[in-house]
C-alpha cells in the first residue's frame, strides 16, 4: 500500500526531505517544481512509513486504502506523474544548505508584507538566533491571500497558518500590523533601521481586458469579488449585482473556478465556513443559476489545476457542462499532447473534461459551463452590463511554437448581468524601489533586487514571492522562493556588504509609534483572532471575520488589556 497526495497539497515540499526512499517529486531542485500543480508519491517505491504524513503542514497525504470517494482518483493522478518522470536511480533528496554565518553581530531584516512569501522568509531567517525580523503589513491582520484569497470552503489549505504562527511567536519576530510602508514609513526609513529589506508584497493588481464596455457597472475584477467574500476590509462595502441568472467569468484558472463554485454552491454549506457575513447574506438572495467560464485557448491549455477541476464534480446540485464539440483538439495541441510536450496533468485534465461532457444535466440544477477557444470582445448595456459579445478563437503556433489564440469571424452574444475578469495579476510599483513595468515585478537576480532588468544589484534590498517571480505557483512554492532569497541575503551579510550601523528594535518601535499610533502587534492580532474564533464557535463556524478596521482596533485593544491570550504553542 502506498500513500497518496491529494487536493490540499500546498507544494511547500516539507515532505520531500523526510522521505527515506526519495519517492516524492518534483522537488525544489527539479525543473518541474516551478510549474507543477502539486507533488506526487511514486506508488511502487513508497514503503508506507508515514513520515510524509507527519511532515505535511496541510494534512494532504493519506494511505491509498483510506482515500475518500472524492479523493479516490488521486491514486491514479500520483501514479500518472511517474509515467513521464520515472525515478532516477541514485537520486538523492534536496538537502538545502544554509549560508554559513560569521559573528558580525545582530542582523536586522524588515519584511514588507505578511503573506506566505513573507512568512516563509521569516521562518528561514529565524533559524539563526542572532536575527531580528520586523514584519510590516498595511492590514490589521496577517497571512495575506491565505486569509483574503483562499476560498472559504477550502479550510484545509488555511491550516498552513498554524506553522506561520509558530514563527510569529519567536522572540526574534515582531509584527507591525496596520502599518503601511509608503504611507507611515518610507523605504529609506526602513533601510536606516535594518541591514536588509525584503519586499514580499505579492501581485495585487489585476490585468484588464481592454475591450469596449469594460467599465460598465456589473463588470469587475475577480480579485475584488474574492476579497469581498473573504472579508477584506477594503472591499467589504462593495456591491455585486446577483439579481440576474447568468454570470460570466473571463478566464479559467483556479481563481475563476473558486468564484464559480462560490456563486453556485449550496449557501447552507457556505454558512459553515469563514465566508464574510455580508457575502453570505448577499448569496442567500442570489438569482444566479449559471456561471460561464471563458477560456481563450483550448482544453489542453486550460489554466485551472487538476485538483480544482476534479473537485467541481462533487458539488451538490450543480452540473458541470461542457460541449463535446469544444473538446476536439486542434492539430497542434493533439500533436504536442501525443508527443509528451505537456505535463502529465494536462492529459488528465483533457480526460476529465471529456468525462464532464458525457454527463447528463439535471433539470433544476445550477450550471457551471466551460467554454473553450472563446474571448470577450465587448460588454453591452446602457447603464450597466446586460450582455457579452464572444468571439470564437482558433489556435496557431506562436513564435515559441506554443499554441496561441487568434480570433475568427465567428461570434455570439450571451446575456449576463455580472462579468468578472480573471486573466492574471501583476504587481504594483513601490516608492523608492525599482519596478519592471513590462513584467509587473521588481527586477531581481535570484531575489537580489536590481536597479533595472539586467542592471546592478541594489545593496540591502531583496524580494520574494509573486512580486519576485510573477503570479505563478501555489502557497508552498513560496518556500523554495524564500529560501533562495534568504540564502543570498545571508551570503551578503557574511561578506560584509550589509555591515553598516542601523537603528535598533527600540528605535524602530519608537518611530512606528509616532507615525502610526494604531499599530497592532502580535498580541493584538491574537486578540482579533480569538474574537473571530469565539464568534464562529457560537454559530458552528471556524470563525466570523471582522471586516471593519476600527472594530479590529477596538477588539485588539480591549482583549489585550483584560485577558491573557495563549501562544500558538499552548492552544
């Protein structure tokens, strides 16, 4: 019997080094790791020791004979990977080597952002006892997209924050929540108080469609909708029109699938999650019966991952609808697929799409409709969105030989009252920090920030996460990314290039208190966390999120003053 990795896999590769027979791939030192959907266990090599189970931070690994009905196909998914990438004889697991340190005194590092990339960077830095890490986050709450981006019906994915809590509880770590760099503190002030600054701010800006009617009411970025239903304070007061029967999502990545699922799933199920109360109430009164996802290329190029696509088939009273005609692969895609040019997951995704296409729709069910080779060319309406014009595409070989979408003369119009674009993310420029407008990232060389793409390094400035590499990978991908950045930072400190006088933690705390008296520290976050969990417990939910910043500040101050809050170690 083998162990099997399932949908919740976060790709942080904690399981890799614990496996005594080297049967978990791809590893961070393999090329496939940068694009993989998840990690896979080779069934014939697995010795059923269970070491990977203990190491997995999101409880995604199970014995094959204990898989639930919904997860049963992951045994096949794990095995399929090794048909293309068989284990190599003599392969050894990745053994990361940390840069050797010399005694140069305390290293002080500022990290801007408090999401997974920032948390993994802090974890790597605090392996060393003589490091002080100051984390700055403009929101009163940490954990970035785990809190504000992961769908509410994916609680297993959010368990990764337990590991981050352990890091935050260390003496060398300090939170500065509700403190915005660029507003309360400048980049130069961070540099004056730290030997190094790591930017881990993600990619918070969405890409636009650039088509007529895009700015009509009823047209939004999917990122805004996700932030709204997840209780992000900046989006809690947004209004989304759910009065129509059809919503159109432009894009077919995992975010698009999350949105489609939230719009169609049973509200009673959502009521057991940490979805924001205002979103839950709006969805109770939603009239949406059909969600159409438009993908500009074919099923072999679909952006969604196999686990997310597969899980749609488990939704109660929701049909996944695909026209078999749209699954006929073009000659180029078929040739690439047959030639093994695609990842193993691609063939499986095409197979799943064909299985969905064979299903019979049930009258009265809601529908999630996948449209391939389809691009919007305009949004129609007088005062708000009423319809979408959609062009039929064909695939042609691009300059790199990969299939590229080209519009044809065929088009149609479909009614829709809500249109959400989900076609990618890009970073935003930061004052005092170089920025690559074309890529939407901070130019860097393995995490060392450069003056410009291909230019000279900027002393003491580093980057990790999506703002470093672009919007790619999943939560755990940030671990290897952070390791690379921190390794370079420690090498620079060892070489003496960062050894300059800087302000102390006391100096910084005094400065922050002057600029932002409403700063929230780790104990303040614990107070907010405890209050949300208590409210959730009263209604059988994991938490009820507080979405008003002033209320968060009040809760942090009141609970911290009157009650001792246990650390994550004693919960």
